[in-house]
C-alpha cells in the first residue's frame, strides 16, 4: 500500500476548469471518500489518479513516485467501475484472471490469486459460471475480485454501488468495509451518496465546483462543518438554516434575532466575535429540535411551540415539518406517535449544538 499526494492539481477541458488546484494527502492504508454534487470534479480527480485523464497542472504522487506521465497500467492501481465492465461471455474465473493472463503472469500464480480473492469475496461457488448468469451484487463482487488479484498499491472505486437497489447497496457497503479491513490497501472512493461516504471512509473530502470545501474524519465534518454548504450537504435530513441578526440580550450577551418576537441567546465561548447587527445564518440539525415528550430534552434548550404542517413516518422515528420563525424546520421525533397536520407541538431547541454562519461568506463562526 502507498500514500497518495495531490498537489495543486488542475484539470482543464477547453475553457472549462473542472478541477481548480486541489491539495490533498491520503495516508497509506486509509479509506478516503470523495463526495459532492454532480459536476463538482470528484470523478475527474479520481480518473486523473487512475491515469485515465491527463493532468493539466500540478502533481500526483503514489508513494514517492511522480505518476503524471505514467500510463494507467503501470501505476499499480486497480479500479472498480460503476458499470462492472465484465466480459459476459467469460466465466467468473476467466474475468478475474484476464488481466494477469495478458500480463503473462505464471498460471500457478494466477490460480492462487484468483482462488484467494474468490475466498475473500465468497465467490468460490460461482467461478465456473458466466457473469451474465449472476445478480448485480455478485457481478460487483467479481469486479472487486478482479481488482484484488492485481495486488495494487491503491484501490479506486468510481460510484460502484449506484446501479444496485437500496437493500443490496447496504449489504455491499458492509462487503467493501470488510474487504478494506482485511486487505489494508489504500482506497479512494467516489460517490454522490453521503451515507456511503460517512459509513465507509476514515476521511471524507467534500467537493464543490472543482474545489475541496472540507476534508476530515466523517464525525468531525458532521459536527464541525467549515461552511454553510458542507453543513447543508452532510446529514440527512439536511440542517435547518434560519437567517437572523446578532443583537445583545438583556444581560448584554449576544443572541440571534430571528423575527420580531423570536430571539435565541447564544452559548458563551462557542463563537467568535459577534458584533451587534451582524447578519448571520443559524444552523440546527433536525435531531437537535426535540418534540416535548419524544426524546431526551436538552439541558440548555430554547422552548417554542409550532404547528406541524407535514409528517413523514420512517417507522422507528417520524420527521416533523413545523413552522418556526417564519420558516419551515424539520424535527426528528423519537418514540413516534401519530401527529395530525396542523397540530401544535412544544419543542426544545438544543442551544449547545447550534451552528452560526456568516451570511456573506458562508463560513462557520465557531471558534
């Protein structure tokens, strides 16, 4: 396994700059997920690492080797694609062995590697079947097996689960996680699904418009988003965002004025300089707006009552959409019960878990 280093990496297509000078260090043996909306540059970055796209500017190093001009076949990487890219007329064994046969690897070594990978992925019963006879999940395991037997320094995954149904995606996430734990090879994974990124990766890299917005451990990014874009993007349902303005409360401490009759005092020492009159955006996650009697009430809460305009039952919880401070906010109801549309409930907003963002720049104001 090897570390991967991206330095001032740029990709230009004609007049369009798809990747705008990103820097990133990926530790050997880590699992990193690139996530972001369509067109943000995540797949282009992966393809440059793979050698499938040329580098317009900057450097890619795998280990200590500069690979900008190294052909894809010589980079000691293996890539798993969204489309499986299997040969339907070949058996599972032949698909997995094909690249090694082309490379003239000795037959005994090929057999050892194929059977070893099949054992890891529980494919032994299917080795003599044609891939056209397999399910989607089995085909994806064959594609991963074909990558494993190359014994790469780096695994690359390009949205490998997007063609699978929800239940199978969940099962395959577990398979990929176990595979990485067993092999310990550096893995770079591109997805538009934040659940995949959060559950699989040691580090997630959130991209927008060809730039990295934030990189870090999944929990760190969730708890301390660097800006409003990351805060909205990470977490499902999305973080509630409420525009307001800083004003001193009765004790002279900062609070956020949302409407004429709704202001929330801010916990001391959490945010930076907050001069009176500063326009800000308040961020609060749905789980931090607790309906009274349905969840653990926060020790430092801001109470309010609000009519529920819509509910969404998820079985073990219900999402409530309520009117608060002139906006619609989402709340998670644990221990759910039936809530009628229009019913007014009491809520407590956890002030210790508030986020503030500058309205102009979108940057987090947390210290």
